[in-house]
C-alpha cells in the first residue's frame, strides 16, 4: 500500500457513530439513575407510587431492566427492532410484576417491593432473550444461526461481568477518596456517597459507560472469551472424573445415603449445569474441535452421556420426596429445572452417540431448543400458569383433605407466611370449613395460624392450649398456673421474637415457676426452657393479657443446681442494687458492672440463695424503649 495515499474515511466515520452511541448510552444511564432515585425516595417517604404495589413493582423492575436492554441494543438494533423488542420486554416484565404484586398483596406483610426471586428471574430470562434478539438482528432472521447466538451470548456475558467489576472499582476508588479527604477533616465526599440522589445515578452512569467501552472493543472481548473458554475446557476432564466416579460408586454404596441427604436433587441438578457449561466451553460455536486436545474431546463426549443418569437420579429423588411429603415451592422449581435438564441430557446423549458428521454437531439444535424452553418455563413459573406457591398450596391442602397428612402435623404456617395469596385463601377456607376426618382440629389450627402475626422459624404448626399445657412443668410442687395463663391465645399474643418456644410450638419444654416477682401480690410466671434455644422469660398479666416483662440470664437453662432450688421454692427476692433513672419518661436501666452469670455449680448458700433478678426486657417499660447504660 502506497504510504502517500490518504487514510480511509471509514475509521473516522465509525468513531463519529461510536461517540453518538456512547453519548446516548450515558444519557440513558443518567435517566435511569434519576428514575430509580425517584422510586427509591418515594418508597422511603411513603409517597406515590409506593402505596400502589401493582404500579410500584413494575416501575422498579422496568427501571432496572429496560434501560440495560436499551444500552446494550443501541448500535445493534434499528429503530423499529428496538421499539418492538423493548415493547415486548416491557409487556413480559409488567405481566410478571403485576402478578407478583397481586400474589403478595395480602396480610401479614404486603410487599411494596419486588420479591427477591424476581431479580434472578429477570437476569436469567432477559439475558437469554436479549442474546437471541441481538443474534437474530445480526443475521436478519427470527432465529439466528447458532454461531451468532454463541457469539452474542458470550459477548454479553463478558460485558456484564466486566461492567459489574467496573462499577465495583468505581465505588472502591470513590470510598478511597472519601477516606483520604476524611483524614484532612473534609467529609464532603463521604457524605455525598451516602446520598441516594448521588449514589444511584453514579452506579447507573458507571454501568452504561462500562457497557459502551466493552462494546467498542470487540477484539478485546473475543480475546478474553477465548482465554476463558480454553481454561474452562481443561476443567472438563476433572469434572467428568468426579461425576463418573460418583456414578461408579453408586452400585457399591446404594442409593439410600443419597436420599438421606435431603438435597440430592439440588446437587444433581448443579452437577448437570456444570457439565453443560463445560461441554459448551469445549464445543464453542462448533468449530473448535481441531484446536482441542484429544483428552478434552473424549471428556466432552463422555460428559454428554453422564448427564442422563444424573437427571434420572434427580427425577427419582424428587419423585420420592413428592410421594412422601407432596409438592413444595422448592420441589416445583426443581421439577422445572429437571424438565430443562431432560432436554439437555437426552439431546446431548443423542448428539454424542452419532459418529458421522462434525464433532457433537447436534449440540447446536439442542442448545437452541433448550434456550427457548428455558424462557417458556421460567415465564410460566412467575405467572399463575405454574406459580410454585399455587401448585404447592393446592397439593398440600389436597393431601390434608385425603388424610395423607395428619391434621396435627400439617404445616399451617406455610400457608400463612409462604403460600402468598393462594396460601392465605386456603387457610381461611380451612378455618371456615375444615378438611378431612379431623375437620374440627383443622379449623382450630387454621384459625390459630390466621391469628399469628409473625412466623416462628421453629414452628411446624401452631400449638394448641393442650400442647402448651403439656409443654409446661409447674413449680414449686403443688403450685398451679393461673387459669388465664392457659386460656391465653398465644398465637395472637404480642410476643417478642425470643419468647419461649413452649408457648409457640408443641414439644418445646419449659419449667414454669409461679412466683410474685415484684411483690405486688399478683402471681407472675417464670418460664425457663429446657435448652437455651427454647428461651426463657418472666411473664405478667396485664389489661391486654399475659406479656413478657423481663428475661433471666441465658445461662439459667443449663444451671441444674440453680433450677433445682427454684423448683423447690428455695429462693428469695432481692432488692435492686441500683434503681433505674427516669429521664422525661425515658427509663434508663443500670446494670451493675460486676454482674456475673449464675454459678451453675452452686448447691448450697446463704439465706439469700440465687435471687431471680431478670434483666429488663425491651418491652418492659410501657412508655419508651429503655436504653441500657453499661
């Protein structure tokens, strides 16, 4: 080429286009930041539209997802394609979000923000869909060639990865700068980073900038992708060795140890996912066989056959759990994953069994079919079509009605706190009509669960009055609990989170020591759990029923000698060494600096043997929460 000839105009023209696209992307990032800040501020202030979850949740998710799609699409889709794609994405996202708001709009805790599962759904669903759309636009076809889909998906994955790293790097540098200025007593930058009106747009603009930078350096992205795929391909033989060894050991160990883990399906599905990713790292666009070592090619073919037994084992494990205990939301999700895994396993095994033609050529069609199936299944899971809560609630209630689950072992708390709208509707129906041969017990337990205001993580079903009476051992010998104590509806009572478990669930044991703790002539009840996990508390009856007014030391549950004397009534009430300080109605409880835990080895002592001196509980003072001065 003659050096005297002028440089071609194409690079200059490309640079102009790149600058224009870059400016648009930065503008989109700035607008996204403003929108998300507005929604966040409205949520914090309780302003419009935070009071309307059916509007707030779609706006939040669309504010996160649609600008990201727009930033990635600029320069790759023409105006018509862009409008069609963003419109379809907005419709799909709005459908899912409105359903999410509807299903979670009821008591006890109506959600005014997206469910946590919506975020991984949106990330996975729109990653796959956006890759297919970009590939189709590049090829000018509704379904692009596999090589284009491969290029589009891996490029997008690397862009997102490095954009996230860039945003994290920006934050680290900004906080480093704030720390440097803080040393000079200049706190403006640290305070600025804590302001949502600054931090939210900063994240969005940094993300859009990183997406643009990675988009205009396709050679660098391809180089990173090639290196990453080569490294992953060399992990494949190790993965095949591990999975193959596991399957080879099964005839000698049997399947029982596998079922006893209670998470066999999840581990098997994770193994399938790892093998699929690593096989595709070796297969790439279908043209990498010549550059692969023979051992890697052999491992890839063998991995295709290993998928099938893993999926079959997962199906068997899931079938056993469903047969014994019915469907839960987790099992519905596992079944959906197994459906997609079956397509991969069957298709990969068929592709690996063919010796004619290019190496593993059938993987192209299998991957495309699995991608579309994944979109359909994931969308169905987040709509009424296959909502895991709807399926699980319907099945569990049906098992209760058929007598497969005894009424006293049924998980009413699941319906109350995890079944969303479907569970609450079912629980109300059970409270009104009952189910099965123990309809009266079902009505009682369902009504008790409806009155619960919070979920006890250890609760399997709400404890009845008979359960609570059986949980308690009353001391001193011959003493009786006040009648109102056993008649109290503890499911509806206002109890702190660490209230004794014997008041909330069957099978949790407590010693109930009846005493007059404050000398007012009225009996209080000191509950000491059999273990620390069962909890301990001092309860007093007031106008609103029994409530927790104090807690003894945590170590009391394990102090056998001290408990024996409490049970025998060998204790005295000691006056407080320090009185509380009342500051304008705010009570400050002073704890002695030398306060020690109970001496669990003490078996004898002076007349004033171990005194019951519970620490003041946060809800002891009716006027305000006391601050403890230590």
